[in-house]
């Protein structure tokens, strides 16, 4: 491939996406920078906080992307996706919490916005490109005509958990220039290219400052009871959106010397259920919307490695299909399986075999 092949790169204003664009430009591709505009000032999020995906720091990030594009000598375009972000990410986030589930906005944003609307709307705006690239730490591999995500060479930075929703046809046209690199190598190469963001701190929060409260101001989540697993009232909570399964700090109650953890969220009764750490362990999970990357795998039991959140150490499991539901049985009981989070299944050699949203946990005996 050479200058006759055009690659659009999703630029965020950080070092990873900037270097991805530089690497592709060095390789001889014609490169276009794309940024999705998602912030429109509709929420009272304090300015001057550490940058995140969503917040008032977006304007500064776009200015950074403009300077980077100018330095690299590439065209640059901002695509307004603020309406799509509100409908597909913010509304989803609020709805999940209202139903007592724990959402993962990064997964939805990647699938629907970054690798969906951003690419499609750029084409609709008349931009012509053959591939779309990002600064994610991930790889891909084709087997028997099916494109799979594959874990990054740097396991500590791997981001395939957030990307599992990319179907084969979409993945075929995606490039991950950083898939074989470590973060240290990325920063070193960014310095050698003279990129102003070479030392820029990472931004991993969904909301600037990490406080979700501004998203719920119009709805005012109702306080309710904090109960134990037998239904005994132990105290009161300030609203379900402020609690997540496995949480210990910030619950607001104590029970003698034994620490209490959030075991579950009962949306129908507006209750937070708490108990000892032992109550957090599950022998498996159910997942109604699980999708195998290779549809031919759906008819048999599948062995693999389960990941139930980004920083979870994968554990061996057996996946079976029961009607429309997928059941995963862990080799070893796992802690804090949270409905609403994603269950991603990996092969021993790092392929993402499939994934879906967790519906429920199977309590450990």
C-alpha cells in the first residue's frame, strides 16, 4: 500500500492517536485526521478538570488535533456527533443505572460512535478513505475468512475488551498501528517525531473529573434503603446511579468490624443490597445477547478465557448455548460479576471469540 491508499485516523488529542497518524504517514499512506465532537455544554461539568472523553475540555483537544494535523501535513475534519452521543451513550448510561445495572459507556461509544457514526458520517460528508485507524492497543487476524480482534502485544495496555463489538466486515477495514508497541515505545517515538503530546497524561475517565452526578441532575435519583441479603434495612442510599457491584467505600454505613460491599442493585424496590465479600463470588453468568465472531461456533460448547471487566484477569470457562441465552461456567468462582458490564470470551492465543452484555450472575455454592 502507498499514497494511493487513504486512511482516516480517529484523533483525540492524545499521544496514541497522534502517533498512529504519524506512523501511517511515514508508511506512505494518504492520511486524514477525524475527530468526533460530542460535547455541547448541556451538563454542569466543571471546567479545568483532568480531560476525559466527555466534558468541556473537548475544545482544547480539538485545537491540539488541529495543530498536530498541521505538523503532520494531513487534512483534518471534525464530525459533529453530539446528538448521536446523547442518544446512544448518555441515554443508555442513565437507563442502565435506572434498571439497577452497571453500564460500560466506552464499549457502546466505540461500537456505535467511534467505529460507526464517525466513519459513516465522514463518508457521507464526501471524505473518501479506504481504511479507518485508531490509537487503540489491539491487533486483528483473519481466520477462515473471518476477521477477529487479537490482544495487543503489550498485555498491560490491551484494549480489546472495549472493542469486542466490532463485527468482521467492519474490522476488515480497520487498522491498529500501535498493536505491537508498548506505551514506552509509543512515547519515545512520539518524542522523536516532535509531537507536542508525547508526554501528555492518559485520560481514562468517561466524565471529566470522574463524577457522574451531572448526568442525573434533571432526573434527581431517588434515595432508598440499603438492605442486607435478608432484606433488613441498614441505612439509606442517595440514588442507585452512585453505587456499583463490588463497591466498598462511600456506601455510608458500617456494620461492626466486618466490611460491607455492594452485592446488588434492586431497581424495582430502589434498594442497594450489601453484605460480606464472600457474597460477591459467582460460579458463572448468563448473557442473552452474546455474539460469536464466527457464527459457526454458536452450536457447540466452547472453551475459552472469560473477561468480565477491563482490568479483570481472564479465567478459564466453558460457554454453552441454551435457547437464546449463553451461559458461561467459570473454572474458578469470580468476584463482582455485574449485570450491564460485558463478558468477553478469548481464545488461548488471544483472539476475541465473542462477547455480550451480562444479564445475571450464578451464585457460587
